[in-house]
C-alpha cells in the first residue's frame, strides 16, 4: 500500500487517490431516476462524505462495497456548506490483502502498545500476593493470545475509550488511580484491588468484535463481558492448585459487582471495600475520558459540547487556566 | 429421639415433653428485675412462644440456647389472648446428635422426594438432544452430591417454595408447564427449554444454607446463584468433549437471563424464545405458589390475606366454586 | 377488481398494473424544482417504494392520494441498492368501491377466521359454570356485531399480533396455554380463567380503528380498552338476572388487572390466582409472537434482528435444531 | 346512652365511666405470668391507652372485646410519662344497640353535613348544561342512598380527609377552587369541570368501609374507586335518553385520568384541559389538607411535624404572621 | 425597514420581498452535484421552507447566512404537498441594524407589556407585609434593568410560554390563581404566596438567552435558574436592614422547592403550605398553557394534537360547547 | 467534673458513679402498675441501657430528664442476656454547667483537630491561583467562627462520618485523593478541584445541629447545605474585588452539582471534569468510611455486617490478608 495523505490533512481542491475504509455505503436514486453511490469513508484520522454520481464508474462488483470493507478511490476534495467532501471519479472494492496496516484506518490509543504492555508487566511484577500474581500471569503473560487481544481491544463500543488499545489504556489508567487510593485508604488490600482492576473488563476482548469497526459478538450479546470473564477467571483458578476459595470468591465478587448497580448489569452489589473502589475508579475513568474528549473535540465550537449520549448532558468546554503553568503545559 | 406430638396437634392443657427447634431466644428482664427466658420454638408443623419464668430452671449452659439450636423442654400448653403458648418448667440445650431426624423440625415439601426424583429422571430420559441429555445427566445423575443437594434445597429464603425440597418441587412444576408450552408453541426447542428449566436455579444449592433455618451462604451473598450455576455449567460442559459452542451459549443465555430484568439480577435480557419462556414460567410458578399458600393459610381469617411482601399486595382468599366438582374435589 | 400479482411475488423487470394501498404519500420537489410523487404502496403481502417522476401523469384529484386510500397504478419493477421499487407511468386515486376485498391489502392472521370462530365456540361450549357460559355467549354468540368485530380486530397497533384477526388469534392462543395451566395447577378455577382470557382484550374492538391501517379511536385514546370492556361486561352482566355479585367482581378484577402493573395501565394489581395467570399468559403470548416474528423475518439477515421496540432489545435468530425432527418439520 | 365526657377533656385524677370505641385490644401476659388487658380506646375527640390489670374484672365474654367494637368501662385517669391513660376497674363488651350515636366515636368533618349538602345542591343548580345537570341530579339528588353515603364517607383511609364527611368536604373544597380556575382560564368548560369534580371520587362510597374505622371493602380492593364510579356513571348515563356520546366520553375521561399518572392508578393520562385541572385541584386539595393538619396538630411540639407518610416529608410548622390581621383572625 | 406582509397572511402565487429571520440554513448538494440553499425562514406569525436553487444568486457573504441571523429575500410563494413554501430568486445576509423591530420576528405574548407591568405594579402595591413589599419593589420597581428583562424574557426554552413576554404573562397568571386560592384556603399567608410566585422564576431572565431564538446561557446551564434567583434574593435581602431571618428562610424555601420534586431540579421538597401551593399553581399554569395551545393550533387537523413532548401525550382537541354562551364567546 | 471511667471499660459488677448523656428516656409502667425509669445512657465511648426501678429515687425534677440532657447517676453494672446494663440506685438531672467537657460524651473523630487544621492550612497555602486562595482564606482562615464550626461539625446526621470533626476529616480525606487524581489526570485544574472539595459541604456547619446529638437545623431542613453554601460562596466572592465571573460560575457549579444526580438533591449535573471528579471522590470517601466502619465494628460477629441502611446492603467482613505485612500492620 503506497503512502497516502491522512484525511485530517486534506484541503479543498486537493486530489486524492488511495484506500479508505467504508463506514457507510448506499446506492441511492437521484430525482432524475439515475443511481449514485453515497458513502462515508474514513481512516484513523477522520472521515468525510464521498459521492460517485455515475455508478457506471464503479469498477468490479458494486455490491461488494459495503460498510466495513475497503475501497480504492480517486477524486477531488470539494467543500460544501462548510464541510469537505470527496467527489469521486472512480471507486472499486479493495480486498483486505491490499491493505498494509489496518491501524491506519481505525482509531487507536495515543499510547504506544509496547509502552503499555511494559507497564502492565510492571504492575504484575509488583504484586506480592503469590496467588494473585500467578493468576494475573496466567491471563496476561502466559496466554499470548489473550495478551495480544487485551492490547488490541477497545474498552467499549461507543461509550468511552472506543478505539483500538482502549481497553489496555483504560485498565492502566484505573491502576494508576488505584495505586494512589491504596496508599490513601490504608485498610484496602492493594493486591486484591490490582487483581480486580486487571480482570474487571477482560471479557470485553470477547464481548466486542473489533477487527474492523467495533460491534458486539454473539457471545457478547448473549452473555455479556461480566459472565464471560467470570467464566475465564474460574477456569484459570481451577488450574492453579491450592488456590484459596476465599480469595477466589473475593476476586469474582469484584468482577461481578463492578458495574455498581443491578440495573447496570451487575448481578450483585459491591460488598467489600475493594469491590466498591474498583467500581468507582472504573466509572470515574470512563466518564472523565468522555469529558476530556468532549472538551478537546472541535475546541472552536463554542462553550458547550453537543449533547453527549454517554453522559446524558452537554459538557462545558471553557477551561479555567491553571496558574503557574506556561501556555504549552496547559494543553 | 422418642416419639413426641407435633406442635400443630397440641391443645390447651396438654403437657409437652420433647425436643424443639429454637427459632428465637432471648433472656429478658422482668419488671421485678428478675431474668426470664423468652423463646419461639418450632417443629415442621408450626411454632409457638415459650416462656421459662425462672432462669435458674435452665439446665447446663444457658448461652448455648440460641436460634437454630435445639432444646429439650418440659412444660404445659396454655392459652393467652387466643394463642397457645408453652409455659416451661425445664429447658436445656440439646446437641444435634440427640436429634434423630432434622426433617421433623423444618418445613418440607409435601411431595415425597423419591417420587420427585423419579420424575426428574424421567424428564432427563425424555431428552432427545444427546448433548443436553449428557449435560443434565452429568449434573443430576452422575453427581450424587449435587443430586442430593438438589433434592433437599429450598427454592428461596422466603419468597416462594421456602422449604426443604422446594427447589426440586419448583423445578418439576415449571417443567410440567414447559411441556405444555412446547406443545402449544411449536417453534420452541423443547429440549433446550428443559435444559434451561433444570439448570436455572441449580446454583441455589450453594447460594442458600439450609441445614437449619434458611439463609445465604458467603458465596451466595458475594456471587449469587446465577453466577454460581453459570460457572458449574461451563465446567460441566468443559468435560463433555465436542459440546457445541452454539448450544453452550444458548443454555448459558437462558440461565443468565432468567430473572427477566437487569434490576432483578440478570446481567442480560432474554433474547431467545426459549429464554423468554423459562423466565415467564419460573416467575409465574413462584408467584402462584405464594398466592395459593396465602389463600390456604388461616383460611378462616377473612377475605384477604395479610399484606404479602413477596407480591407487595394482599391476596383475595374468596374462591369462586368450580362447577361440576364435588365439594371434596375443590379443596 | 381483476386479478393482480402479490407484491411479494414481484421480480425486477416485471410490469405491474393494479390497485394498491397507499401507506405513505408525499409530493416532493426535486433539485430541478420539479415536483414528483413519492409513495409507499402495499398489499397484505408486503410493500415497496414507488415514484412517479412527472406529477402531470397523476390522473384526477392529486390531493385525494393520501395515506390509507387506494391508488390504481401502472409501471415497472426496478431494483436499486438491492431493493425493489416501482417506477410509475400513471397513478390515480381509487375509490373504496373499486376495491373488491380489503383483506387483500391489509396483513391478516394466517389462521382462517371460520376455523378460529369454531374454536371459540368450542371453548364457550366447554364452560360448565352456567353464569360464565351465559356471559360469554352474550358477548361472542348472541351479539353478531361484536362477534364479527372480534374476528376482525388486531390485537394491538404495533406491539404484537398487529394484523386483522390478531385479537382472536391471540385470545385463542392464550386459551390453549390456559387449558394446560389449569390442568397443571389444580387450584385454579378453569372456567373463571376462560372468562378472563375471553374478555381481557375485547375492548380492543373499540379502542382500535382498523378499517384501514391500525390506529386508535377517540374512545381508545380517552378511555382505553380496559375501561371500555369493563363497562361492557358490567352492562352485559346487568342483563343476566341473578348473576352473582361475587363472580362479577372476580371477572372484572381479572380484566382490570390484566396488565399486571399500575404503570402499564391496570388500575389494580392481580390479587387472585386466576388474575395472575391471565396476566402472565397474555404477556407471554404477546412477547413470544414478537420474538417468533423477529426470528422469521428476513431470516437471511444475520444472527440478530434489528432493535425491537416492543421488547427493547435485539432478538437472537440462530435456532438450535430440534433433534429427532426432519428438516421440514423444523421450519 | 347517658352523657359522658369527651376524651379530649379528661384530666389526671378524673374518674371515667362510659362507653368507648375499642381501637386496639390484646390480652397480654405480665412478667408474673398473670394476664392483663391492654387496649387503646377512643371517641371522636381523641384516644388513650387503657389497662385492666386483672382480667377477672372483665365481665361477660372476654373475646368479644376486639378492635372496632365498643366497651363500657369504669376507671380513673392517671398520667405516666407525660401521657394520660386509663386504669380500669371494670370493662365489658357493649353491643352496638347500646350506643346512641356512632358519630360520637369516630372523627367527623368540622363542617355540618346539612350546610355541605346545601352547598352541593347549589352547585348542581348552577349547572347550565342540561345533560350534566341531569347526570349530577341522578347521582346526588334522585338517589337518596348515594346522597346519604356521599355525605357520610371519608375521602380516604388515611392519606387525607380521613374522617366521616371528608369526601363531601373535599369535593366541595375542590369545587370552590375550580370555580375560581374557570373564571381565570376562560377556555375551560366550567360545567364539565364541575361534573368531573363531583364524580371523581364518588366511588369511594363503595371502595371504603366506614361504618366503624375506615377500611377497604372487597370491591374496593378488587376494583378500586375509579372503576367503580366509571361503571356507575356509565349506567346512569344509560338511563338518560339522548345523552351525547361525546360528552359521555369526556366525563369518563376526567374520572379515569384524575390520578394524573398511570402508576398512581389512572389507566389513562389527562388529555383535556378539564381533566388536567381536576387532577391538579384534587391533588392540591388533598395535600394541603394534610399540611394544614400537620401544622395545627400538637402545635406546641416544635418547628417540625413528625415524618408524614402521605407526603413523605416533615412539615414546617412555623407560620409567618399575616400582616393586617389581628391575632385572633390568624388562628 | 419597509412594511412587509406577515408570513401567516401569504397565499400561493404571492410575491414576497423583505426581511426574514433564518431559523435553519444549509447548503446542500443536489443530485446533479450543484449546490442549493435550503432554509427555514420565519417571522413572529409563523415560518416556511425556502429554497434558492442557484447558490450563485446569493449576494455577499454566503457563510454569514446562519441560524439566528436575518436575510433579505425576494421570491414567490408556491405550494407543494399542501404546504406553502418560498422559491427564492435572491437572498442576502441582513445586518441587525437593518431590522427595525426585532419583535416582528420572534413570537411574543398576546398581552401588551404595559398592561402586564401595570398589573405587576398593582400586585406589589397590594402587599401588606412591609418586608415582602420592600423586597418585591427592590426587584421589580427599583431595578430598571431587571424590570425590563422580566418583561421581555420567555418562561422557558420550549416547554411552555416559550415566547417573549412569556415569563411575565406566566407569573401574572399564577398570581391570579393564587389570589383565589388564598381566599379559598384561609390558612395561607397571601403575601408570602405572592412573594413566592413573583420570585419563583425570576432567574430565568439570566438562565435563558432570548435576544434571538431562545437558548440557555452559560450560567443557565451551569447553575440553573433556581440557584441564580436564590442568590439574587439573598443579596437583595442583605441590603434591607432588619429583614427577618425567618421570613428570609421561608421565601427562599418556596423558591428552592417550587419544582416539587428532587428529580425535577428542586434541591428540597415543599414543606410549607405556601411552597406547596406555588409549586402546584406554577405546574398547572404551564401545563394548561401547553394544552390550550395544542387545542388551538391547527384546529382543522383532527381530534388529536400531534404527540406533545412537554406533556408526553397527545391532546384531545374536541371541545364540548359551553351552554349559555354565544358562539363568539366560546372561542 | 471529677474523673469517671469510660463506658467501654466497664465490666460486670463494677460500681459506677458519674455523669452520662441521656440518649433515650421514658417513664414506663410495670405490670404491677408501678412506674420505672428506662434510659439509654452514653458517653463518647459507647452506651448502655439503664434502669431505675423505683421512680421515687429520682432526685429533683423528673421531667427534666430527657433525650439530649445529662444525668448524674449511681448504680452498678450487671449483665443480662450477654449485654451489660446499669441498675441504678439514684439519678438526677444535671445542668450543662456541671459538665466539664462535652467532647467526653459525643463521638469524635480519631484525628486530633489541631493536626487536621494544620493540614487544612497547608492545602490553602499550596493553592497557586490567587483568586481561589483568597476565597478559601476568607472562609477558613479569616472567619474564625466558621473555622471553628468547620473543625467541629460532623459530615452527616447518620450516613457517614457522623461524629464531631467528621466534616473536616472527610474534607481532608477527599483532598488527599484529589491530589493524586490531579497528578494522574493531567488536564484537571488542581486548584479548582481543591476549591470544590473545600467548599462542597461547608454548608453542613449550618445544615446540621451538633451541640448535642446530631440533627437538622430549620435552615437545614428548609434550604439544605447546598443552597446554604452557594449563598455563602456568592457573598464571599462579592467581597473580593475583581473576582472573575467565569471562575465564580465554575466554583458554584462544582458545589451545586456535587451530589451527582438531580434526585440526590443537586439542581444541576456535573458538566466539567472538575465537578465530576469532586462528585466521585466525595461519594467514594463517604461510602468507604461506612464500609470500613462496618468491617471493624463487632469484628467477632460473623462474616457479614447487619443490613446497612446507608449502603442498602450487608458488608462482607472477611478480609483477605495483605501479603508482606506483619500481623500488626494489618489491623
């Protein structure tokens, strides 16, 4: 796959030739009764509308062009109503094999994966409780497939951290807060909290499908990530001889209760301090990520974000400047 | 343990000597400053208040007499304010070893256990799907411990079928209705429904403690019966080579979703016809049992039951007589 | 009205001439500033989009063409974006009088009405309680108008059984389940249950309007079917000399409480076993019908139905095959 | 029945002999093992605890003394812990026939019934719409039994206006406010509002039982006052030849919707201005009555009423004085 | 600004030249790839769609034409699909300075402002409590800026009285009802009620922005009108020497509690009769305004209003005629 | 006031003479008809039941002995039913003036007040934003009365930190967590968070009354602590010339929204990252305090705490031991 410009860098008048991900595609009828192709095309940096007014200009199998496939297109960037769009001269379905690096086309975490995995390893290394360390190693070190999936999965379909690597980034962020909380509240069992944070969303690797755009798997819809990961934990513990039943129950309790409310899908309420903490830090981290994103997106767009569905409110974007920091530090 | 009359058969003026279960016990101070023992004693047929006015008449360790232990008592039945009570001359703690048959002291299902187990076996035998039959056999035939527990456990702490054998009785009752429903709605997979009904509450054998009065185990409070049984099913399936993943998901889905609502503790909603059916029949059977009991209890006590906490309403006790049945058939 | 092909049987390239029901109609402005007619046309077998690009080709009164009227059209079937549509050459308003059989244009129950009415009669004949039999006969046998409406009405506007004959089909389906339930739970008064099922939705014949597409009548919106049928029952009973007040109350109670919850429009909760049963079987039957339809519709469309508004979830369409049935039996 | 002092007028040391209503009664066991009679006795002015320490002093049938019967007692008023109580020397069951005037023993409205009935008649006389006037006359003038019941019934069991005559008082109070509202909002149909107010709670005469203490009748529990009065209205209208169907629907709509929310027992929401108004004025009048009572009761008891169950809050009792009124006007 | 016809008076075929408010504007792409301007234009009497098919006919800065600006347009009224629309020949952005009277373009109260202000003054003059009169004068008489804003602000963004002058009209309407209520319920402190009504929504002058179309200010979104007005009241009282703390608390309580429920944004529940009354009359007045508007709008459009979001129901438009009024009085 | 032993240190058989706080007091009637005094007496270390069997042994004014007063008593410790109690020989009302140090009788924070105030001062000193530092100084340094109240007030009546000094302890604990969160989430404005934490509950100094047992003040019940502190903040800012309006809004927003939900009494939802963080850390800190207390109380009493009303669940008391800590560190 040759070099091609990122969508975010395009300007009116630019020519564009290259591969793009089809996010939406429909053949529509114009008022003249002729057919045209109306698409939303994207890469990891953004997306724009694209039109091919003469469907005869589609090469190859027209029906292969569908959401979540790739197209190769040629056209020019124009601007209508303040938004850029692509006016295409040609379009054809592109097989996955033609695509060098999927990561170019899907949003990904801004933190490099190797750096995040090193942090994950360090956390596991810091666990002093031998049972917990063994359990976490079984998941995230010994099981290479899971380790890879855990590094690739998003944290959600749309609510928060909805990009590749988001699950790992979210997990590490909670761990950072948890470390502080365990220093602050001295009665917490830090290693138990670490276990809970690591495992609380691991089932999302199977609940979600994220080879292309993020969706739910059948197992995700039928069982949900909480039941999936509870099953995995139980099996992994079953392979560790002598694992204490009491500890097993307390870890499973954190995982089962981490949504904090029955109507949010947890079959039990948090009943230990560690379970309560994991619930709060998980919830806080997800919601703050949403807020920061809302504040930063379209920063020029007024004091208020659009209505945010995840938080069911608009977010206030005006930031009170931090005193004692230079402008560049404040970004 | 010698023969002794059932509480239900006692009349004012009777002498009573024998063993009883302590349901409540407290040492209280009379207005004269003297101490007396105030208890609620029971057997499977009922319970009554019992008083020992002179604590010096307690033999042995006074503090051993607590809720959920047994006492041996001697006294007489008197009647105050329309209710019978025991006025005791003597009382002493009785060790479990002295009790011949615990079943004498706890409420039990009115259906004989062997009859119910035979019905259970017949249902398993009727399953034509080989995977489902194997799974149910692994639970209820091959695992003698679970089979015994399944025959002994209550279906709930207090909501419905809250007596020994209640879980099995409730399961069989749902199966009876399910059989009819699968004939009626021809698109249902009957064997899948049977699997769902058998397994939907099997975790209650571990969620509840019922050696004496019914309570929750630690695992019950921390994990709940849904997570417990999902774990067991997953493990049991893991031991059946070649068990289809699709079937595994659909069975687990029925179990996880059978409370029908997230705020009632199901982490997912029923999304297959079989899961929907199991939810409705389970719910209906439990609520009808409550209603029938409310109608029958204290039948002389007016048109209305007391406020029923499980159903959050009073139940109307007046029954419109069935035409074409003799009086005796109608009871 | 001459023979014409069903919409379901049309193929790309077919010519079509005949009458169709207008489900939606709008005159729109094309980008060229010219006006065209954009419609959704249907018969009982399905519907498709239809366009008449030159409004001058509309014969007669253009404004008469509105939702819930008929049109006579002439055109050809084309295919755009994987969906068939009609490109019209001509269109004109068609008076009701031109339409031979309305049933050709509205979805109807798959069960023949005479068969269903025979089943209804058999149920009434099976009632042994003379008061109940008299009451049901007054409604469904003696009152020919109501009998006809009951055989024609849908069971709902959109939630379930939303087609002509749906109310009768739904009622009979519940009766089938109720029969089984009354054998299973021996304490139920079967005739009282039968009365409740027959009458629980009879008010829908007046709550809904269904001469054409289904809607609500003024009385339906102002009073609702529960109040309507309670009124009818009270009047019908008033004409049966000596009808027992106790039975009157119990029947009205079933009807008033059959939605099961106050916030679902029942002014009282079910307080008798019969009322509870009718509520559950009604609810179950409606929801199962929705599920089965979702499973069957667009069967090729993936494992999951679209989000279903009536059930507020997607339905899983993958069916685990019934063992011991040949392929044809499983459809 | 000879003259006897009202409970409210009793002082410590007074002797008392006379009839009282039994509100609660129980035979209890003292610490000495002897039996005593513990009662709460009342008349319309208040109630107090009463003890008979030697049950042998009960004359006649001990078990006849129950809640909602009368007793004849003899004893003296003493004061314990800041509250007056009766120490009895004698007590016996008193048959209803011995009681001259039940009204002496149950709380009643402070407005004289004849005055209220005159006001009711005036309202009916003021109705200009002939159909509405006829309907109201049928209920409240022509039907002497209903008129009497309407003048005697309470408005609720415990929420508000829970005393004899409360229903009529509450109805008239709403009418007073409604009169003002109809002058203020000129688009309201005043006669329709008057009909709605008159009829909105008339079913309470049958929903409640109030010969003695207030309770629910069987019909009340099974059907509720809304269904009861809808039935009555429908029947009454059925007897008025030519009564317009449109008006019938609008009146029934006001009655059915007057609780304002489905979860408060109205099967439909208010959808006309008149229905909305009746709902608000009814709700306001009931809640204000509760507040005023809370403010006035135990006026010396601090700034706050006890937690009020009807309103789910405490009421603030401190009143900001009205300027321009003398002290006596402000009470 | 020269005279121009009101939108409400336009008929098909009329030419139109003049200024209009842009309610919505978008540059869209036609199927031919050409750009057109699609707008919704309005004045205080109504709005209609407007199209300029050739964007080259836009004079001046195309991008200046946005929602909440003005345009000068020239074109003709045509009718499509039963609705009028404007087909434009020309359009240009119009600066605010060109607009003579904003009130021509935004919906306003039908009551003249001077008349309403005179009524406001009369109410303040009628207050006998000197503290309350002083407080109200400080707000509405002495503070000319607030007085002006209070006369101009709408009562809400969209729920009710959503037009200029709506806040004052709503306030006076509640006062009218309150006057009647205080005569009816003699225990109410009328001056306290008047204070509560006057101040309950005064913060809306700052919560909403209404120079052009109605929106929320930053302070409105961050603090809400209840917190805003509580702050203002506290400051105003701080400037009145000797203002009694008890009265201060009771006034603030009415304001803080006037939404009646915590989940509707009141941090406390109404706990005094005056607070309860203000809540009910405020709620009633807003909802009645919505109903009357729904009844009157599009009076020819059938018995039912469209689904009303503020009330979450459809409104019944059929009015039962008032007897004794001539036709003209009934409008 | 002479030295006296703490209640926690008393053993059966000890004599006791000294002052105690009356938590509950009632004169009751014994079965013999004699009167006795039944009290619950406490100091900061605990409480126990106390009985004076002969009321004639009460010296001075019997009625002065009420909840929240002090008594001087003389008696002996006895043990009944496993609990200690006081059998009194004498009791008399004790005036407040006789009590040396109220702190001896009410539960207090385990952290010394001077240490906490030093920490508070350090936090204020660390604020780099000059406006925020000035505002906090105005509250907690310059206003000696508020500073004293802030150091003395509890954080709640019963939910969490319900003891003297609890408000300050709770505030500092949140600040500790907030410090960590602001290092972790780099986009937060730390000084703004600090302001929000300091001020979020400061109104509790006036909402609660805590000279004796904790209750609500009139202002607390009528206005609530959120409205109280919003008023104070607004006034304090009003005295700081040039205080930026943007910062004022953002601080008030944090305070108004810190309950996180409208139905929990916040009139607005958190709409800035800082407001969201303060809400979560406040909520977490309160709930963890409740959990830790539940875990530690009655540590010998089984795996589960009693049902906890603040958290609406039982708390699991079994702690999984921290690895690498000696036993003494783990307490």
